[in-house]
């Protein structure tokens, strides 16, 4: 199951991210949740002093930051490349 944090749900509700991008990212995350195979898409582990192991999924100009839970995937942030990396430095 893919779970979105409240900030991501607000972005979707306000339509700050195009619907086709959200749909593409959601489909990719569903496939990752079912297979747990990070080689299916452009997914990389994020580096840094985080409490969890975060990953980023790249789809065009957009990135989704997520981590694996026991029950599925939790999506922390979705946004354009230049926005995402400024927040996660």
C-alpha cells in the first residue's frame, strides 16, 4: 500500500503537481510496493544523516521521496527536481 504524507496530499489537492505526473508516480510506487525491486525504475538511495533509509524516484523533472514501511511505502515529498534537493540538503 502506498501512503502519502499530509503535505503530499495537500499538493495533490491544490493541483500544484500535474495530474499525469501524480498518476505516473503512483503507478510506479505501486509496482515498487508489490515487487520491492528498485531496479524497475530510476530509484536511488538518498545519502545523509537520516533516521530512515530514504529513496528517490525520478520521473522526468519530478522526484518522489519515499521510504519503505512494513505495510508498504510512505511518500514524504513529491516535487520538481530543484525544489526537492533544496529541502533535503
